[in-house]
């Protein structure tokens, strides 16, 4: 079975790592990695391949940044040429970024089978580019690998055949458990952030990059007011995404001196910090899941989530994006007893194993 495993942006890399590792166990599978180049800075891309113990991609498409149309189109043009040359039996796409949409549409039009890992998640918010990417990819995929039961329910409601939907668990959590096991004390001491982590017993960890949170001055100011208030109570460690950095400079945003800014961190170093945080504050999809898997309180600075299981069973609290609601969620996150939370079903580190079992049984 000739497979192209496609990824383009930071959150994709964590998802393809366990799928690739598992592919190596099957001699009948030839799995090649395609990096679309949607993310390209060392911090945003190569650092992840190193941390995740991935080989260099077999193909790098060099798409780069641009408007949604430009970026998506560039990926489509080069990925089409690659598919024509490589003639894969299957492409695997993960998550919900522009690369996911671009590669799935190209493959399907060339009559190549498409498997979507992390299918069926819905925020029901079409102002979110990722929601459009999810819906388009799911409209045309052949295999739907879902991480939580809401994903299967959404797909069934959208008319997908039940036998194409496979509840396999979460490859993001496969990667997380693998990485937690490799984080050893000696090595962690060398991280540049080790000193600051040691200095503070109680700290919050923050990530923020959604266009809806950072692209408009009024929204970003409202959130930063909340963060400045929280920082009076607890220091905040904040690796800053390039999009967010640009906006902070443009809006000349003033953050408390108790908010410590870093360049984007690699996977391991980021995990090294947030796994011991009192609370994680984020608008990322992946961190909502990862904090639930490790039982760390999470405050999600968004109005909605496509990952409801993290709220129903896990440690996640949907905070909204207003100052008061964020402060309220922060206090609630600190006061809830940790033993009330559960790790969702099949988030057990074996999702990639289940995916390959199904793909091999189907004899594509
Ligand atoms: C993308 C994904 C988002 C994901 C996020 C994780 C889409 C629609 N969005 O958003 O779902 O959560 O990645 O990071 O696919 N930039 C750099 N260096 C890089 C990459 C980007 O400086 O390596 C800068 C560019 O100026 C770019 C901006 O960051 O314009 C935003 O990058 P882009 O890939 O357009 O979207 P993200 O916000 O990263």
C-alpha cells in the first residue's frame, strides 16, 4: 500500500508522528511524508520534526504564508504534481489546517482514496477557517477516523455511512504519552526555560494565536486586560506565535511584567513547562485535549470548542473572550478538585495502531 502522509502546520506534526511510527511496523505499507511548507520557520517546523523523532520529509512543497486562497492554491498545485508522479493508493490528512483541505481535495479529484484523521469535529462556527477546512475535508473523505464520539455523531448527522466512520481514539494523545515517557530530568534541565520554571512554584502557561482573538485590536485588548489581571495573582509563561507577535507589535499592546514572553517552543520544551503548570490558558485545539489527558486544568479562551469531550469529561473550561468571563474561568479552574476528571475513552496511546489495522483490513 503506497501512502502519502501529509502535514503542513505545527499541530499536524504531532499527529503524523505516531501514524508514521506505526506505519514502519507494517512491511506491506510504504509511507512517505509530505510537508506542504505551510509553516516553515525553524521554530514552527523543523524543531518539531527533531523533537518528535521524525525523519526529514520525503517531499517538501514550500507553500509558505499568504492569504487563505494563495496558500491553499499553492499547496494544491504542487501536491497535484506530486500525486501524479507518486501515484499513491491513499493519502492521509490530519486535523483542520489549510493543508488538510488542499491535499484532500487534490487527491480526491485524482481518484485517490482519502483518510481523514480527527474527522467529524465541529465548532459550528463558520467564522473559523478551520471549521470550513473540516467540513470540506469530511465532505469528500473515504475513511473517517474520529477522536471522540461527538465526531461520529456529527458525521452521521451529515449523512456519512456508518461503516466509513471509525472511532479510534486520538493520535495527538498517542504522541503525548510517547513524549511524556521520553522527557527525562537531565535533558530537561538544559531547556532555556528551565530556570524560569524553577523560579516559580505556581505559574500559568499561555498560548494564543486564533485570528478571532488576536487579529482585532479590541478583542486582543480585552483578552490582554484579563491576562494582566491574572498576572497579578500568578506569573504567566507565554510562548508567542508569529501571528500574535506581529499583532502585539502592531497594536503596541502592553503586557504585565509578570507575563514572560518566549519565542515559539519546541514540543518537548513546551510540554516540560505546561505539564507542571497550575493552569493552562489557550485557544489551541490540541492543548485542550492534551491537558485533559494529563489532568491539568485548562481555560479555553474561545466562545466555542469542537472538542466537547474535554469539557464533559476532562479539565477544560470554556472561558469566552471577555475579561470578566476569563477571570471567572481562571478562578474556577484553580478551585475545582482534580480527581473529578477522566481521560476520554480510547485516549490510550493506541489510536495509530487502530488506524493501520483498519486500513490494512480494507485492502486499499
Ligand atoms: C495555522 C492554522 C491553525 C493552527 C495554527 C497553528 C489554518 C487556517 N490555520 O494558523 O489552524 O492552529 O496554524 O500554528 O491552516 N508565520 C511565520 N512563520 C511560520 C508560519 C507562519 O512567521 O513558520 C507567520 C506568517 O506571517 C503568517 C502568520 O504567521 O502570515 C500566520 O500563519 P498561517 O499559517 O497563515 O496561520 P496560523 O495562524 O499559523
